[in-house]
């Protein structure tokens, strides 16, 4: 009688208790997490201890992404105009019988770009020559003012010989002549060609960045709905349902605050700039166009912007006629009151919901972040909606905590206060 064959299958093999080399998925995952944690920690330590090289590398990569970021920013600024023409004009025009959503949006985009580029062309063709003439006249006025100031100093020296004005006159004359010295003119002449080449290179680079940014903005506007949809899908796939929906609501709220503030403040500043030019022209103020552009641009910064824009205009007019500078100060004060009391609230409404003290705080923080004049101005402008978003989130978090800690009726009374 044959003996039964032994079952040597894997399941019936007796394992040696000392043999530990068995696969375990749990240990594999723990090992992978440990390796990733060590690698990330090593990278962070390397970046911290090589901060200078890291900042150069990060700046290089961010510099390369500048046209892309600018393209997204251009698309964000043009999006309200594109939506307006798409929904109110071309959708009704092309969707009477058969819907053509992509056609209507494409034409709305083309129409918006034509308007913006046309406005820029008008500024370059019409306003820039007048602006250049105003700056040239201002330089000539400065020379005349310098001569008058020098004559006044000489008269004072003749009337009050006990006071030594010669030292002041010599220093002023020395400073003025140093700008017209032969050595300086020679140095300027020898550096004209390198400066010209560097300027041409900078202009070409800026033109390339501008064209690339416009191209990026076209693609962003064309695929805006798809980009937003994919971003929401990504957030919902990455986070839990409650967290993802909260993040989407925060994004929608941030977009509403930023878009309303940028669009409203741009329109408000444009109106103030035009009104300033009309008023200064009626009163025959010198350099009306130059001053109005300064007032309109600086008006983009809430609260402190109008005062920043009024100061250069005051000194510019004071060089020509001190009495007119006083009239200018009264006119600008009245214009600012009109903007702050009536025009601004009508256009902006409660786009930010911030109290004045928080707006000043936002402007201070935003101005401190910028590394240049333009960066500081942009920081002051964007600091207001940024702080508005943070304040809105903080306010909602406080309300939730109060509702969690107190009974409903007591919590509602606390929130109402």
C-alpha cells in the first residue's frame, strides 16, 4: 500500500520561528514614510543652511515664471470685462436659435482685448507727448527757479552782510556746475553706447515678456471654466468633503472680494483722474495732465493714496506760482472729500468690509513688503483685499467657536454684539 504523498504547499510548511524575513505591507509603508520624512528633512536643512544660494535659485525660477504669473494677473483683470460682454451682449446675439457658448466667449475676449489695447494706444499716441512736454517744461521751470533763488540769496547777502551767504552760494554753484562739468559729460558720452545696448535689450526682454503674458492670459481666459472645474476636482480629491467644500467657499469669497475691490477702485480712480484734469483745466493750472495722472494712479491706494498724489502736484505748481498752489490744495481737498463721501462708497460699496484702522494697517504691511517703489505701491494696493479676506475668515472662525462653546441663544447675543 502506497504511502500518501506529503503536502508541501506553502501554507502547510512549518515556519521557523527565528526566520523573520517575511513580507509585511504595513512595515513597507512605514519604511517609505520614514525615508520620505528623512529626505524632506535633509532638503529643508540644506536649504536653511545655504539660504543665500537657495534665495538665488528660487529667485531665478520665479523670474522665469514672471510672464506666466503676469498672464494670470492680466486674465484676472480682464475677466470681468469678458464676462460682461459675453453674458450681456454676445450670448444674447449668437444664442437666439442655437447655443454657441465658445463662439460668444471668444468674440467677447477679442472685443475686450481690442478695447484695452486701443486705450493703451490712445495713451501712447495722445497723452505721452503732452506728458513729455509737461516734464520738459517742469525741468525748464526748475532752472528758472534755481536762478531766482540764487538772485534772492545774493540780495539777502547784500542786505545782511553780517550773515555769510558766500559759503551757501559757493556750495550751490559747485553742485550745479558739477552736473555740467567736462568730466561728467565725458563719462556720460562714453557710457551712452553701453547704456543704449542695455536699454534696447531691456526693452526687447520686456516686449517678449509682455507678448508671452498676453498669450498666457488668452489661454487662461479661454479655458477659465475648465481650469476652475479641475481646481475644484483637485481640492475635492485631496481633502475630506467638509474641508474641500470649506476651501472652495473660501476661494469663492476671496475671488469676490479681490475682483470687486480691483474693478471698483480702478473705475473710481479713473473718474477721479478725469475730474481732476477737468477742474485743473478750468482753473488754468499748469501741468494739469501730469498732475491728474499722478492723482489718478495714487488714488488706487485707499485713504493715503490721494494725499500721496496731492503732494507732488502742490510742489510742481508752487515752483510756477505759489498762490496757485494754494488754490490747487483747496481743489484737491474738495475732490478728495467728494470721492471719500460720495463717489467711493457708491462704486465700491462694502467690497472689503474693513474699518479705516484695518485699512491703514493693511496699507502699512503691504507697503513694507515691497522691495521697490512699484512693489510697495502694489503691496499697499493688494494689502487691503488680502487683509479683508483674513478678517472675514477670522470673523467666521470666532463665530463658530462662540456657537460651539455657548448655548445657542447666548451665542447669538454675543455674536450680535
